[in-house]
């Protein structure tokens, strides 16, 4: 089963966040979004919802660095 890592990045030009999606342990993002999110939290919540809708039978888990 593939694993995905989602990172949010602040675009300093617009002051908004965008999402980068990485597959497994790749260093180059699979997907780079546009800076449309007002906050990191909104970007992450929307990303999780997209994954849940795309793969409704798969467990979606979050791993956070301590």
C-alpha cells in the first residue's frame, strides 16, 4: 500500500499556503497545489478530506513529529 506525506508551504508572495504531496519516501513532490489556503490547518483539513473521498475504504492516519 502506498503511503503519502502531505506538507504545507507558505507562499511568501501571496501570504497563503499550498500543499505538496509526496508518495512513499520520494524527495520530489508528486503533486504541488496552488496557494489558496489561509492557514496550515485549512490546507491540511482539505487535503485529508480529499484523500478520504478518493479512497473511502482506506484508513487515513496522521503521523506528527514530536
